[in-house]
C-alpha cells in the first residue's frame, strides 16, 4: 500500500493597508525570490493555536505585531516540499516594518491593479490565486479601511469564529502527535 504524505499546516497573513496587501519577496528556498504572503509553518512548534502562530510568523518575517481581525479562508497546494493546508488570516499590523534580512529580500503593498500586471510565476506557493480570489471577492472601491472589508466579506461568507480556531488548534496538536485521522470520509 502506498504511503500518503500528510500535509503540513501553514499560516499566512493578508495584511491590508489602504486596500493593498503586504507581500514579501522570499530570500530562501523553496520559492526563492518570489512574492509571498507573510507566514509559515515553524511557529506551530511553539504555538499550536493558528492565531498565535501567524502572529509569531509575521513578527519573525517583518518585526511588527499582526492584529488578527478574522480567519479568511484556507487553501491547499502541493509542491516539492509536499502537500500543505494553508490557513489564511486577515488583519493589520502595528509598528515599523523591519524585515528579517535572512528571510526577506524586500516587501511591498500590492493593489488589485498591481496583481493584474504580474504573472502567477512571480508568486510563491498558491499565493497568486489566493490574492486573485481575495480581490475578486472583496470590492475595495468604496471601502475606507480593513474593518469595512471584513464586515463586507463576512456578509458573503461564513468565517470560522475564534472558538472554531481552538478546534483547528486541537487538530494541529493531534496531527503533531500522530493521532489525527486526516482521511476524508
């Protein structure tokens, strides 16, 4: 019987400022020199709660506090590192951006128009599609700030309330101990 590789659980941050999303250009492989959302897998070693893990990842990448406003959605992809389930969070940042020079080549806020002038090959992982879907689902033309976007989105889709994030956290912990059954029923 063929061994199925378990997906790793990753977090990412959609950091919104003035209807633009902050992206980092990755310094290391995988996906070196490509644009990506801030996030990662490493913080789950310290924080089994995805909300705390993404805050730690943003602090590590950018040196700023990530203020989680809501869970946005999840995505799935497979690359040379194997399968991954990514939990995407919406929020804002506090503080002056001081990127980790070992991880980040550069950073920039991207608008919907910026994205339209780029290729999927410019982006790491599945982040091009995540951003494309985000800008498609969220009409930012008449919105003044991130809170308007979250309110607008929550009317279109059911977000996981924070109590459900505890359930995700529990699933992450079970996966780490090898007790989780991740098979589809």
